[in-house]
């Protein structure tokens, strides 16, 4: 669930996924210039792959399902703890996401273009 503060003491709820999707440890990145929000999460909860969904900031709505896989590798079966920048993103910066894997004890990364 993504909660967005709208007015003083008012919060809107937006469904990112359901229990059966097994998302955990989500992060969000915002592109103000294109009015886009990107949300990344691990699934399943014990570790596996990193998925993302993007939506308009003006009409937040996420498609059903796990999302688009951004980090999934056959030898890295326990990817978890996705992280990225803490600043807003732009077309110039793009998006870089990083996660660690318990199986291989290595870090993995990928890039999402911002358009």
C-alpha cells in the first residue's frame, strides 16, 4: 500500500500489491519533471527478485501483479533489500537500483531510464 498525504491529516491509499504478491521492503522514487512515481519492491518476502511499477503522480494507480522485473537472475535466488538514491530523479540522472543476494553474497544493479 502506498499512502499519500493530501491535506492536513488526510491520507489517500493506493494499492501497490496484495498479500499473494508477497512484496516487501518497497522504496519509491519521484520524477517531478514528468510527474511520475516509481515503486520498487522485493517478491517474495523471503527474497527472490526486484520488481517495479510506475504511475502518474497526478492519478496514482498501479497495475495488478508483481510488476516489471528489474533484478532477477538464475543464480541469485534471494535478492532483497532494494535501494537507490534518496533524491528525486530526472531524465539526466535516470534510476539505478541496487540489491543484495544471500545465495551468491553479491550485489546486483540495473538501470531504469526516466522519460
